[in-house]
């Protein structure tokens, strides 16, 4: 019927890891901050990866449109 393993893994990653990294003082706020930082870092990595791919495509062509380097 329903596959719950993904939700269990997300709970483990988001809640348990965040709680273990908190100082147990206002743990809910610290868990949300931890998850927010993880999300922001993941988005930043995806952005950098996309920019590097686009840059490598641009660098393959010279100003005349000739292929400079093939990958």
C-alpha cells in the first residue's frame, strides 16, 4: 500500500540529527535552524554545479564560434 521508508529516513535525518547537534535548549528552534542550513547548503551546491557546467560549455567555443576544446 504505502511505502514509509522514505519518511522514516527523512525523520531520522531532519529530527534526530538536528536534535543530536543541538544543546537541548530550545531544541525545536535549533532543529529547524539545522535543517535550514542543510537545505541552504544543498541548494548552494546545486547552483555551483550548474554554473560550472555552464561555464565549461561556454569555454569550449572561441569568439568565432569554433570549438576550442572538446570534452
